[in-house]
C-alpha cells in the first residue's frame, strides 16, 4: 500500500470514528477513559498536537470543536451527565501513575 492510500484510509477511519462517537453521545467521556484509556478530549489534544507538528495553527478549543462537531461548552451542556461514584472510582483506579 502506498503512503497516500494509507493516509486516505486513516483519515476515513478517523472520520468514521468521529461519526460513531457523534451517534453515541450516550457514551460519556469517563466511560471511554475507563474502558479504553482515551476519550473525545484526548482525540482533541492529539488532533491539535499533530496539526501544530505540521505547522498548522490550531488550539485545543478549535480541535475540540472539530472532534465534538460543535463548541465543547454546547456539547457538554446538552450531553454530558454527572459522573457516578462508581465511574469516578474506576477512573481513579485506572489512572496511570504520574
């Protein structure tokens, strides 16, 4: 597989992942963190970092808007729920040592 084709496939996979996450707004970021070790915010940070590594000026909030499909504050107000005690405990157990 050539590099261009690989890049196009990887880009399509990211778009598909974002579409899937958009369709599953019921899955909270803390659930993603507890199960997979990353969440929508992580994707936003990675997006911003990779853009900046390629000389593109994009900050974390702009990256969040790309990942969430709308400004984060709006998404949070509409879809984010309060984390349960069980979710928070799992998050603390799974948190990597700093």
